[in-house]
């Protein structure tokens, strides 16, 4: 049985489409950047913003079918194994972050917490 390596980040087809559409809204954007902001009752929240420059020393880059997403390396440990989706309903639309590293979410679902990995000797 061959071992498969866990992908660091996954994008659904809906997320790929949304990233391309949202990038196109800013003529200077080369993609989107997913950052983690300290906020809310649980401590952290996801934030998508236009990326207008590339620094592969500071960011991981995910490029799929013309969609480009940058994730700051300083946040990668919190997001490893995460799947990003996008959904639209009659009442709302937005990215959905399915992060296996979340230890908890606040009651309103706007912020999350992640336990820091234990250091090994």
C-alpha cells in the first residue's frame, strides 16, 4: 500500500472559481492572500484580501487552474490540512474554512482558536 502525503491546503472547485472572480475585481491583484487576524472571543479570524505583490520567502503559494492564493508561512502551522470552499446562498456568500487544527470556535462562528503544537525533543 503506497503512503500518500497529506496536502498542506486544498481548494474546492467553488473556491478556485471564487478566488479568480475576486482577484479580477482589483486590476493590480495577482491573487488573494489568506491571513489570520487576532480578534473575536476565540482569538483568531480568517481574512481574505487582495495580494498585489509576491514574496515566496514569506508566503506559501497555491496555484490551481488560474486561481492564486497566498498564505503567510507564519500562519501555515495553524492551517496545515485545511480545505477552503466557497458557498453562495440567497442570504449570504463567502469562503468556508474547514480547518482540522481548530480547537474551538466562538458561539457566533466568527473566530477560532488553535492549540500550539507541543515541542518535541
